[in-house]
C-alpha cells in the first residue's frame, strides 16, 4: 500500500483557508483532518477523537515530556497540540493528513516530520486581504489592524514553504491545491514498486 503524507496549509487570517479545505475534503479521496489535542473543556456537540482529543493539563504535560507532539502551543491558558501518533498512524494507512496551522506551528512541524508538504495560501494583495476581513463585518478596527500586522509577518515566511498558492479566484486556488496533491501522490519515494514480480 502506498504511504500517505502530511499536508500543511498556512496563510493569513481571512485568506480563505477554511473554504479551500472544505472543498478539498469533498473532492479528494483519502484526506483526513489532523485532530488536535487540547486541554480546553469539551463543548456541546463536540466529539472526542473527531473534534479534538480532550486531555487534562497533567495529561498534556506528560505527552510533552514523552515527545508525543509534532508541535504544540499554549493559547489563553489552554494547550493545543498536533499528536505524532495520530498523524503517523493515518499516513501509514495511506491517508493524506491535512493540518491547517499558523506559520510558527508549521515550522515546528517541519523540524519533527520527514516528507511533509507545505502550502502557503496567500491573498492577491494586502489591500484585498483587508477588504475581505472588513467585509466579514465581525472585527473591530483594532482587530483588523492586528490581523494585518500578523499577515505581514506571516507573509515573510513564504520561502520556508514548498508551494505558494495565491487565492485570487477561489476555484483556481482549489484547482492548484488539487494539482499539488495529485503530483505529490505520485512522487517516486511514495511508491512501493516491485518490478521483480511477474
């Protein structure tokens, strides 16, 4: 069986990552979302092992000690992390594991896993990104300024990624990501070929 791989997607807030990923999950076979581990309380409707793996602070810190994460971060007093075992198990099953994560997280993952595929989803311009965030109508002026500040910072890391996809037109961006996935599936080192068998 052909091994899968980890597909890491990053990009500034408001660039359309969620929309692109939603479409990919409906069109590509063998895709699975990376399920994160968190210490935050389980909310109504969330399912253990599907939404998150819910752990206590003590359990999470034990996992850190045992080197069980590809990356982790503390956000507002709660931990969030990408579990190594889950990702490796799915890759060995031939799945493509999708991890939507910020730039810092992606760079940490890169240090901890071989043969990941890293895509940066970028806006056509910073002014277009600002328009998209403003048009959502959910952010205050200071939120917008913070998001734009973070976007500039994130865009400076594009060179650390394998691919750049500019989300100018949604369908084109989705098609490009699909092309990247299809090309990566056929890389020679992912194939287990035995030409000796008749």
